[in-house]
């Protein structure tokens, strides 16, 4: 059951919220269950308990190994619910891959839920339009900076420069090499032929970071991206460039933890706004890779870097197939209009998207556009912006806005969104349905 609570919009806008208003709403329910005992669920549950709200139970897919959280039992999700009357589920799952399906399940079960991220923003978030210092966001493990609409709107209201563009997340590709071969990689890494599994040129990456930061009023989150970014031979040089930009918020290095770098190199990543997010696919990996990952995490922590170690990921979303979906122009326009990359940004500045992508001198409106172009499935360069072309920052900002406002992209023809879940996140291997056979391309 989907219900929009009054404080949601205030939380999203970046306004200061009266804590008691949120707590009063929660107290109207006889039973409260928190779905997710990870960083967000644990932190939020502790806060609710401190405010006198009893937590009936936690739900977590890891219930067999995680027995309790904040002294509250952890149970299998959706089992032995009892009466649904007076029941509220505070939804604290932050894994974007599984959220759509879990929301669907709650609706099918007619269970009332409240979005934990908004509850957190009402009760615990220190950032608002009255206090736009986002330094605390860098280290708060319970915050998902990637999807935080509140921070988007605070920055939009703070950096109101209409001749420039506000960027939510900017993935900057360092490499198409990876130390894993995840069967259901959402950027289809296994589909790339060996000759395309390359590191990208450092000097070009540095130039691209310079020009995009000139065109942007603010970049909330910049991600040195891969593949596995730590495989790039000059990751430290690139991160240092990113950290030097005054209009970049968080720099988040997303790693599987399986790499080899010296302490000297790792120390050069130590900046206040750089955090290293280490994924957890241990359930799918052999012992030798798990040992490498755990040793690297320990080294990063000993060196004093800001490290977010994710809980094990029990489920993953299966990416869609790569074939032509056969949609006509009107259907493609509607498809882009429903796309979460453009619809769910939450910012009051319309000239933005959830994620933009830089790869090899070009900027793409979404990860799927980049993937389809890079794999050779789509060859329309008008669906991207050439960052190596000489332009003023205002001209580039306009080109980016024009790209974002296109009715649809040729890559939309090969987009098949899926909410099908696979039980073993990070499973290694290749599924035949993601093979590219010479790359059937579409030209305008």
C-alpha cells in the first residue's frame, strides 16, 4: 500500500522538519517492523527506540546469520506477519537493484509502509537549506548519497546558476577491465570483447573532468568508474584531480575490493570528501578472492581512508536482454518519460538526470546509452556530447541540457527494464542471452 506522508515532500525539498510531526505519525500504528537491518535500518531503529517507539521485529534476507539488531529479533521477511491492521513497515533497504520488486511485493500484500530514508531525513539528517554544509554526508555509512533527493534539492537551491547544469551523479569511466566476471552485471561487462576491455587515457580523463566542472554549477557525486577502478594504473592521479574541484561534493570509488595497490598509492586517495564503497559478493566468491578483499579492506582502514563496507548482498536484479524492443516513436517517448533516470531525480532544476556518464571523451545521458554505444549496438553520436570539442562552459552546459531534453535516445530501443531478482548476487559466469553477435547496430 503506497501512502504519501506529509513530511516526504519537505524532506525531499531540503526543508527543516519538526521531528515530533514524524514521530507522531509512526506512533499511530500499533506495531512497527523495520525492513533491513543494515546501516540505515540499524541507525534509524536505534533512534526510534530512543524516542520510545517499540520495534516489533526487523526483517532481513540475512535472518539466518543476523539474529538480532538493537536487541530486536531479525526475522525472515513477510513470514508470520499476523494481523496487518495497525502494522507499519519502515522500509530501510538501500540496494537500488532490489527495491522496485520489494515495493511491488508490499503493494501486493497490502502492507502499509513508510520510506526509511525520509524518516531518517526528518529525524537525523543534519543537512538542510538552513545548513548546506554537506561534509557530514561523506562519512555517514547509513546515507545513500547516490539516491539522496534531499541533497540534490539543497544544492539546487544553494547553487542557482541557470546558465550552468546541476549534476546529481557523474560516472567517469577509468577502465572497462574488472577483477570479477559477474554473470548479471548491470553494465554488461561480460558482453565486451577482449579488445574493448581497456584502461582509458589518463590525460583525456583529466581534461574531461576539467571541462565538465566548468560547465556544472555543482556535481553532487562523482564516481571514478569501471570495471574495477582500482585496476587503472593511475587512479590516484585521477582522484586527486577530482578532489581539487571546489564544486564537487562526494567522490565515491565503488570497488569490489579485489585489486593490488601499494600503500603509497592508496594514501594518495585520502581526502575528506573521498569515500571508498566496497561491495560484498562474498556469497558468490571463492575463498582466495574473499581473502584478497578482506585484506584490502583492512589496509584501507588502517591507512585512515573513509571506507564504507557493505553488508553481504543476498539478492540482485537481473539486467534486461540487449535485443531491439520494437517500440515506435511514440512508445519510445513514453518510455523515456517513465525512465527512473529522468523521472526520479527529485531536483527542482529540470535540466538534470539521476546519472550522467563520461567515457572516452563523450558524455552520455544514462548508463544504458553509454553501454549500447560502447558495445556497438547503437552508433548514433548525436545521443552524446563530445567533451573534447572546444566550447565555452556556457555552450557545453547548453549542449548537456539539450541532450537531457531529447524526446528519447536510440539506446531506448534496446532497453528492457527488469525487476526479476536472482538469489546469488555476484554469481560468476556468462549468460548466453547477453552475448553480442557482431553488434547489430541502429543508425538514424
